[in-house]
């Protein structure tokens, strides 16, 4: 590690002001950032901790939407239960230590290509709320570790429409507990959305062919004959591109069956 200053603002306005300092970086639960600092892959001079910002914490139902503060921990999302598929997803992130510190806003801001929340947000048609605007999930995720967030912009909340049925299936990479492949399926009145994480070099994405098939027939049989191209799939020591492409279809069918 190295020496750095830490700011602990009590409001979003104070946090935004602190992030205006030279070479400052936001700190959520620190599950990604702290290991990055230890490896000297980043070296901000000031960390702005968001854990004490009360207006960024908590979960509430607003009409048909579930609003989750950006500083809300995975453990709190897991315990809530208002959106069962999302709570089940959160309950299987990392281990108890990770779930007690990691935050939904931090995960979405980092946009790790194998993280679980991006799939939930994209499949649910969520809205990412920042200190300056609201961003539809379809416009928010822009590639590997890349989002629509601008300099100094903070994820203050996420609004999830609650679907008729939903399920998330994760093929776990056992060493990290990240998704080797994860598929989130959400069925709404008019359509079905399917989002895949852990598989693509371009990060989380929607599988439109599966969405079209499932919108007409919401059953595992509808995706039985579909296949995913291995082009641009991640290939590493844990699985080839072809293996991940195959898992996308398998996990989608499992998610649909479980959602039904």
C-alpha cells in the first residue's frame, strides 16, 4: 500500500465536492478498489468513502419499482426479499465478509465483466440514478469495466422494475465466486429480457435471440435449439470461448425453468 488521504462525507453534495479534489476516487465497499491499490494498479491521492452517506442507503418500494440506495450492501439486498430473484442473486455474491461490505453502487460503477448485478440491472430494465441524472441500463453499460458515468458522477441509487417472474443462474468460478457465466431472465407483461455476464470480452450483454424466443413461449424448450456464437467470448484457464458459449444456453434454460 501507500499513503493517501481519506474523506468521509455525510451527504451526496459533500461527496461530489470531495471528488473534485485532484486525483480523488470514490470508495464504496472497497471489495475491488482496495485490492487494486495493494497491487499498485491505481494510486489515487484521496479516497472518498461513500459508506457514511445516509441518503445513499436503504431499500424502498415506489409503486412497482424497487429503489435501492447506491451504498446499500449486498447483504441488505439479500435480506430484503421485495424482489426475490435479486435478493437470491445478492445472497450468492462472494462470501459473508464480501456481502457485508460490498455495495450495489460500487459493483455497477466498476462493471466487472463477471459481476452479477450488471446482469440483474440489464435484464430488469433498471434505471441507474446518479447525482446529476438517470440512465437506463441499456445505455449505462458500455463495455469492459466501462459505463456511461462521467468524471465525478456517483451512483446514488438504482431503480428496479419488478417483473412477473425472474431468475438468475450462475455457474460459479469457485476460486473467486464470480460468474464463469451468469444469466438473468426477467419476464414482464409485454416482453422477456435476458442478460448474460461472465461470458463476453465486451462485458454484460442482452441475448436478443433468446428474448425473442421466450417472448412467444416462456419455457426452457424455447431456447433448446438456440446457440450462442463463441466469437468475442472470454477464453482463459477456467473455460474456453466455446465452453462459455455453450454455458450461456444451458444457464438460460435453467433460469427460465426456475422462474416458471
